[in-house]
C-alpha cells in the first residue's frame, strides 16, 4: 500500500520492490495509518540496491501533532550510485528533535540526484524496517533475537527478587 511518485514500472517480485525513476526526486509514501511511537523507535533501516545515478536517500515523516511534510522532519543520507549489491542505510532518528510523538506516515526518497542532471535508473528495495536501534538483525540471520527482546529482558530482570541477585553476586 505504498504510493510511488516520479516512478514507473513499480512491481513486487523475488522479495523486493523494483521501480524505475522518471523524475527527480522519486519517492514512496507509506499508508497514512502508521502508529510509530517514537519513544521506542530509534531508527529506520532501508536495504536497497541502487542501479541508478541517484546519490541521495531521504526519509521524511509526519506526526499526529504536525501533519506537514517539511525539512525539519527529515534525514538525508548519501546513496551509492550504481551499487551492485544491497546495502543497508540507517536513519538514526533519536538525535532529531522533531522525532517525537506518534508518526503517522513515512516518505522514503530512494531516488534523489544532487548536483543537477537527469535522474535515471532503477531501485530495488529489499526492506524498510522500524527498529529500536539497539539490535537490527539481517534477514539471513537465523540466530537473531526477535526485535522485542530488550523490553522482555528488562521486565524479567525487574521481576527477579533482589535477594536472588545478592545470592548470585556472592557466589
């Protein structure tokens, strides 16, 4: 249910989204019904292969408190043009003062050409993940802990009687 802009031939196959850029910038908007609680989400990770001359990757968001798309609610990363492999790009968001409240929609711009010229080529997006920033397993990591392991571990730690810690510490 992501909506493309300035892209053609958008399709989903073989576990990724592919799209051909038609104009600079090219973007994908998530559905407007997200409920991302910024207290628990530190980063957004995008895995993509850039078979284009695009040299910038952007993330924008809107919240329940501010439904305007603008530069204050954005992060920009350098993108490797004509990459032959998937690369992970991490948008670290806790340092941004506008990353607050409940995020209702995301805009990923996998095709931005800085410095002039005409944007051309194709992008292949393997995944877009919302993470706590502490643990981001790779898709191929079969030994990975689930993304919600930290709150569970802390809850278990707090549930154990303090005398058990004391006993374990002495032994």
